């Protein structure tokens, strides 16, 4: 389906994002779906990312012919840190990509050093900026930074976010609650909620499979057992440990956890072998089948700004049983699409699951019908309208404001390197091996800081 066919001209859109295909996340899923639809409508897209394999975004050669990539140098922490997302460093390649592609609009994702550097370049060149904020680091920073310095680290990050979002031409986020948080943090212009979609053809009850169901039970299949599924990156803030308490109260339940990450070594011993199975990462039809073959989707995390996994489960016809959180307000009604429990309340969680068991047939129908109202076409239409709205038809001239932006960027990055990076608690929570590449965590952090600082200095000197 073509997006906004009445539009007379096509755009050149540059997107700078660390989280991208084939990395597994809600952000990566969103931009994969959006970019495919925008390119299908004739727009030229250039993606700056550090993710290997980004070129495999789609198998359609016609769509792919309108998408180009700058896969730049990134630090990779896979199997070493709780988050395996490639960390894209600010570098000359970002400047080169912008100069070569000559975009009509630049879309920056999150507030990373690379994204804010990309925005500074765009401001210098008088290119309009659309900024989308997806992750609530106000929640994560106190979890991952040493407590004694976490408040100061958070204030530095909020200063950086506030500074750059106020320079953007248009701000997007994924939920009304996160939009309100940004406004409370000092964002002066309106923050718009960007609709989220789901691929209802892929995530579909028709993918329910007895073969997949048996695989998810991992040899413990029984026709009278209840199959629960939980999907997500295995990390401390997802609170998978809480699900152990639910299993203790439901001996007839079996939990299949879809996802991976270093934290799995901490989680596995906590779960009874006869009641849980860690199946690993699944994608595409396999993931769709895992959703559809389960009976209920359970989730204990409240850290998301918008949980894509909830919508995928609902589209698969699976009722939601989850910790109550603001991230669900956009699409979920308690008692209609499932049941929520008060965070960290085991008794309330067990009651929520029992209610869902008693009302499963109605919930299944409601979930599927609600998910059909959330399409990626609608989300793509919305952001395409935004791009046309901010497009600047003036000739690109050097903007002196960009020098001021670079100075702010440089100072704030130095503060982050000094007061955030050295105090991060992100090493995998398992006993260190004598053969580990991270035998000395302080040295590891020092190396990251030094590499980043050298990169920042090099870029700064090149602009002076």
C-alpha cells in the first residue's frame, strides 16, 4: 500500500540510529517496518548505524534499491555486557554520509554521542532535524550507575537531552507518559506521540503449532499444562526473576523465555528445570509461532516506554498478564485484553493470571481485534507527514549556530565520559573467567573512555 499517494515529490531522508536490523529490539523493529514502507513509496533513505548485517533489511530488490547504508565503526559488547547493542562512535563517516547524501531531513534516534554529533552537523548545514526519543534513561541510569553519583550523572544526561531536543525541528516519542516526562524535563516545544504498529500478518493466531508448543516445553509437554511465554532481552531491569514466584504458585504452568544476553547465566539457576525453558533468540516466523503457540504472555518489566512485545503477543491472540506500567496505556485495557498486577506483588500477580485463565476465550478475541487497529502503514504515514512538514526548501548554507552546538556537544560528552562511563554497572553478572576479555572491568571502562575521548578530540580539531 502506497503512503500518502497525493504527495507530489519524494524526499531524501537520513536516519542515524544505533538500534537497527538485525539487532533485536522494539526500536529496530519499528525502523525496519517504517523504512521499508517509506522506500516503497519512492523516498530515498540513507541509514547510519553500527549494526552488522543492516544490508539484509529486506529481500525486495526494488525497495532495497532506494535504501543505502553507512555501517560505521562501533564498539561491540556482545556476550560481554547486559546490552549487546553496538555503540556507534562519533566519527568522520557521519559527516561524510551527510555531505554525500545531501538529505532533505535528518532523523536522529535517541540521544547518544553519535546521534547528537549527527544533529550538530545537520544544524551546521541548515538541515531540518526530526528527533525520536524511545528509551527512558531516567529509569535506567539509577540502575546502571553507581548510587553515589547516579543523581549527578542523570542531571548531565537530562541537560544533554534537553539541549538537543530543544534544537530539533520536530520531536517524537512513543507514549504520552514519556512525552509528558520530556516536557517536565524542560523541552519547550510540543512532543508528539508516534503511533506504533504491528505486523498482523506475521503475528497471527494461525501460526499456532503443536510442534512449536512441544519445542517450547523442552521435553516436559503435557496436554493439561499451561504454557506461558515471555519475550525480551535478558537483563536485570526486565525482572524475569519475579516470574519464578508465579511458577511456584502454579505447578501446572510452564514458562518459555524467548531472548538472550549475558544475564542468562544468572537467571537459569533460579528457575525450576521442569517448569521453565530458555529457548534463546527467535525471529520472523519462529517468533510468531512461539507467541501463537503459548496460552498467555507474561511480563514483569515496567522499564519500557512502549513495549512492542505486548502488541505482538496481542496480535497473536495471546492474552497479556503483566506488571502494571505506563507503557501499556496506549493500547491495553485491564480486564479486556488481559490483567495486570501491582509491581513486585506476588499475590496480585497470581490473581491476575488466574483471572486470565478463567476468561481466556474472550481475552483472545479482544486482543486480536485490538491489534488489528495498530498498523505500520499508519505509523509510516504519520512520520512521512512530519518529514514533509519540516522540509526546508532553502538552499543549504552554513549556519553559525552549528559552532555553538558543537561546543555544547563537546563539553557535554566530556562530562559524560568523566561522570558516567567510569561508574557504569554493566558487566555481566557472572563469575569472571580467567580467560575473559573483561578480567579487569576498570581497565575496560578506561579503554572505552580513552577511545571515545580520542575520537571526540579528533572530530573537534577537524572543525577548528
